[in-house]
């Protein structure tokens, strides 16, 4: 096959590209420039589009022996990911930009462009597995549970997944690093990327404050009694306990947690740990990674609501426009906007965006 | 198979230059040393300087060897600016190379300079009336006027002699890296104050170039050190590269007329056939007076990086605008200066034909181009739909 390898400059995408070449595919390396003003050097937490990263990606492509190009996706990334991140936060939701980037950039803008240019698909260094099964080509969790990234890929529909290749899903990260070293890829020991790539400082709250303002609002309890003030409701996370800025202690002295963020009134609602408990989740905008489950029929499976969260045993059904999940055990702290991913064992069934919880 | 159509970026080194380089690299001695080996190397450098000066219509002492065309341009721009503390204005054109535009911008940001960019006419030459006006109204403020001898993306040759006349006493520098060795270029006849030439554009080695500066003039140096070149440029003389530069220049000039005719014929053939085999293509490059081998074309409804990728896959090397330091492609400022929209500029390619190209190669490119353009258009349509 003719494939485009999306190369971030990290060790995973470099090894993924090398494996695809070894498997006999015709591979071209592409680094996505996601910022129109790439930072010159890494400082503190690393961003994903520094000059250094593009050089690392180019060097890896040279060592592997494949052509290398840089694709400017800054506009698409800004419009599709960064703007969405801001608008979601300003509406009191907690988005995951990596899901959005996979859905709108890596396996949409890049995949479409690759196909237009005559390529068959896109290779990335994501940790997930694609298997041919009786019901078609399905996505499964990676064998390394600490690196499994099927959660952030569950926003891809079957058409997108048909053009997606994840050569690292069957390998643990330590072995990928060893392989990189064996292959002479000098990014072998490069640290993993963390945080949100476009928030180069790592201070997401500060980044949001700079863009959404820091209007003072109230922190209230469930009865509406004012307990303190905050500087921007969107810098809080559901389930957050520390640094709330509450001046009135609880009567019994028990800790309080963020229960709700109300952007319209710029209010943060806090309460007890028990009040965070969620057993029912409704997600909208469903995307199916394989065959669509029969409508209004209950299935047993697992739900996952964070990139590195645990699989939670549950019963789920889909209505055509929503996925409804009943958890066996309560989950503490879940925000609207988070990704809800449903699994059948290790197979990814599909995903939705958390709309409401009970 | 590689079909190299990027001669304006760098040209293949010629055998005469390789031979000169090989012989000289085996010789021991620093040209500034007073002992016998040093004197021997110095003689080789001065012989090369002498020959080169004849080829360019200059005096030997007017040649200041540098490490690159960029360095020579920096020396000219910064040197003239710093040499005239009472003159704050730098006049250049909107389609200069970044090796001119960026030092000027640096002086604006850090040294309080002011820049005026002369606009470009549809014919791909600078607006002489604009220059006349600025010289008439603000002539006493101008530290230097720097206009390229020929444009690297359009090929158009600039009216340098006319510019010199308009400038009067104001120093005029011309970046002639694309012209020297390919078209008539005579330093004395043009009567410019300074000019930049470079070896690797004409079959010489990388890492050597020269600023030609009129005798008796002084420039504030950019590099300080041993003062080897007229106390204006410091650094141990790169004898092997200098000798090879002259060898390449001799070869280029001896064959200039033949090569000009051959390359121009290939260019004209390519353009004529291109219009027949690809739809919605417009030619931006200039035919006359111009460099012989530059073709710049806009392929409507494409993106240049997609065209370059697909051509590269087919073994064809071409070029587009410049890239930023992270390698992100940018629409060519030259085409924007010519009046193209950013999206049209972004859909344009430069093909620069050189001495080693053949008609068979051009035919192969013409055979491949329609499908490349079609695929680039498919990818563009898809990305626009998202």
C-alpha cells in the first residue's frame, strides 16, 4: 500500500513508520505543522509543533530512508481544535482536544488529503490494534494497558478507520524504545508528550484565563449559599477538591468538591463527595467504530470516560442519537463534554460526547 | 530517475571546479601567513581573484570573498547603513530575496532604520517612477538602494543601469547571484557601487561568494577579526573554494552564450507544451529580458506542497516559495508582490532549467505533469470540502 506516516518527531510515530516500511509498504513521512508560529525551543512542558520536533521527525525519516514533507495544518487545527476547545470551556464543558484532533485533523484533513493525492491511508504511532474479524476490520485496545490509546481514537468512524494503521498496538512501550534504538533512531529516549500540545506552558487554567477573561463569580453550595469567589468558572474541573478558594468551611469540616460549572451565571457549585456520584451517563453525537448496535437494545460492556481511566462495567443502549450508559458501580466526577467510549471486551464499539449525567 | 529542475536553488558542480578544488585542498598554508607555503596559497587566491575580476568587469581589489551570498548581502546592507549614520533610509524592492529583506528588517527592528519597498509592475520589474519619487523627495536620507539584478522566481532582469542613474550619489547594491555566469553582467559597465555573486549558483562549490565593492569605499564590517579582505571581511581565506569559484566562473562565462540559447529553447518548449497539456495554468515568469531557465506557473486549484510531493515521488525536483524555519511552506512573497492572491501564489511552482537538462527530460516532465496536477487538484477539492 501507499501510506502517509504522520510523524510528530517522537519515538512512537518514528517506529510506526519504520515498521510500515519493513512490512513492504510505500511510505512517505509527513510532519504536521499545527501552529502558524512554531515555538523555537521547548520550554518546560513540550508542545507538539516546535522547530525541534519537526527536525526530529525529518531526521527519523532520513534514518528510516523515506521522503519527508511538512504539511501546514495550522489553520485547520486552529479552527477545528483550538477554537472548539475554547468554546466548549466557555460553555462549561470539559473537552478532550486529542479526540477532536484525531477526528478532525489526523484522520480527516490529513487522511482526505492523502487519499486525494493517491495514497491508501495514514499510519500513526497510536497504541491501538486493528484486527480483521468476521464482522469486519475492528479496533481493539493495545496490548500495553498503560499506553492504550483506543479511547482517543474512538471518535473515528468505520470509513476513517479503514484508512488508519496503528503498527504499535501489539507492542509495549519499553520494547518500542528498544526497537527505536536498534533502528538507530535517536529519538529513542525522547520523553513522552504530555498535556495539551497547544498550551506550551502546561498551565491550562492560565491559558484559558488569558483567552476567556477572569471575571469574578460565586462559589455556592447546592442550596445556593455563597461560600467564596473564583476568577473564571471554566478554570475549575468537575470533581476538583484543591484550590477552590472557599472562605466558609463546611459545618462538619468534610472536604468539598466541584459538582457543577454554570457558565451563564459564572457560578461554581460545590458539595460533598457523594454528590459527585454518577451512575447514568447520556452521550450525544454517537460515532460507531464498527457495526452500529441494534437500536434501543441493551448490551453489556464497559464504559471509559478518560484517556487513562478504568473500564467501568456497564449496560448500554443506543437510541439513534444518543448512547445511554448504566454503570454497575458509581463513578465520581464526570463533566459534560468529556468523551464517553463504549467497549465490548477489548473491542471499541463507539463513542459519544457526555451531555448529561445522573 | 531524477530530473533536476531546481537550478536556481543550486546548480550541479562542474568538473573544472571539482578539479580545482581537489588540487587546492591538498595544498598546505594559510594565505595570510608570511612563510613560503602561505605565500604560495596567497598567490593562488590572488590569481583566482584576478581572473574572476576580469570575468565580472571589476578590479581585483574590488572583490571581497565571503562565505555565502547571504553574508555578502548582509555586509552590503548593514555595512552601508552603519557607514552613513546620518542616513536612515534603506530602499529595496518588495520581491528581493530574504537575504536582503531580512537584514533590512533586522535593522528596522534593532537599529532604528526605516525601509521603503519599491513595488513591482506586472512586467516583473521595479516601479522606476516610484524610485524616482523617493530619491527626489528623500534622497539625502537614503543609506543604500539594493535591487536584485534578476529575480530568482520570475527570472526578470531589472533595469540596474537606469536605477544607478536615478540614484545619483546614493550607493546602489545589486544581488546578482542569479545573473552572474548566466546573463551579461559587467560591474564597471553597470556602474553599481556593490554587487553580490555566489559560486554554487554557477557550478562552483557551496560556501563561497563575493561582494564586489567599488575601490576606495569603506564599509562597516559585520565580522570582526583578522581583517583579511580589505579590513571589511575577516576570516581565513577559503583558498580551495575561491580557486574553484573562479574555475566555475570561467567555465560558465566561456559557455554562456551557448548555454543561454540551449536553456532558453528548453524553457520556451516547456512553456508552449505545458499550456497544451494542462488546463487552468498561468505563467508568471517573465520572458524578456530575463534569465533563460526560469518558469513560474500557477496551477489553479492546487497547493504547491502537494505538487512538489507528487513530482518528488516521480523523481522530479522543482520548487515553490520559501519555507519558515520549521519548514512550513509559505506563499511566495515574490508572487504576492507581483499581484497574485495568496491562494494563487500558494498554487504556484518554480521550475528552473539548467545546463544539464535535456529535451528528453522536459518531455518526461510534460508526460507526468497532467496526472500530478490532477491528483493535486483532487486533494485540494477534498480539503476545501472539510
